[in-house]
């Protein structure tokens, strides 16, 4: 006896449509070539890389500033040859200093106190020396001024002018390059010529 095989019927299989086949074929097939020639790779070849390395890098604005040539330096004047040191000028004879000392000594002869000589050369244009003296009274101040005048007149010096002789508080006897100042104690402290001419070199004269 022949055995009959009964096939079980499954769910009906759906046949792919022609449209599905076309879509499948399109997706699985090789990519189409665009018009204009074969596809080219975007990566540069070795030759292109070598040529790029040989070319100089582009110059930016900042580099342009640095690459600008510097302005030509001004031609400096040739250095002068060292000249021999000029001889120091001979010192001028200081005729005013002996006169100042004579005035100071004349004041000491008349009992003047605190006799001080100020060297005002270079500090004022109307005198070289000031001689400051102190008298105990107006009468003594007049006697000191007279003694100075007599001594200088004996040496041939002539006074330019006299001021304050009447009061005796501050008698000024002007000899041009040397000026004698005879003060009372109060007037000398009040006018303070030593402080006003603090930059002047000075020396005390004693008998």
C-alpha cells in the first residue's frame, strides 16, 4: 500500500511585487556614477602633499608687520678724537679778600665782637665779601665804622657809600667788592644775614 503524505497548509506566502524587487535591486546594486567622469577621492595624494610642503606658508597680517624691513638707521656722526685736556685757567688774584681782612681787623681794633667774613662770590653780583660785626652800643657802632674808614683810606681805598650812620643800629659801609656791616646785637639777630646767606662760605676773625 502506498502511504499518502498530507502536506499541512501554512499561511499563504506573499509574493514580492515587481516594485519591491526593483527597490531591492536598486539598494543592493553598485552606486551609480555621476556624470562628469569617475569619482575621485578627496584625500590628496603623496605628490600633492610633497608639493604643498615645498610651497611657503601664507603670510598673515601679523607676520607682514614683523617682516617689514626696519628703517635705515641714521648715520651717526663720527666720534670726535679725544682732545688733550685744556690747561686750567690761572686763578684770578683775589684782591677783595685782603681788603675784607683789613676791615675785620679794623673792627677788632675798636672792640667789635663776633667778626665774621662771608664769601658771597658767585652768589651776588654787587660784592665779593661781607664783613659782619657787633657793637655794644650805637656810639661804639659809629666808632667801629670810623675806624674802618680811616684804616682803608690809609691804604688808598675809597668807600662807595655809607648808610645807617645816624641811627647806629645797622651801619653799612660799602667799598664795592667788600661791604662792612656793623650791627647792634638786636639788629644782627633780627636781620640774620648769616641765615639769609647760609650757602656762603664763612670764617671767623679773631684778634
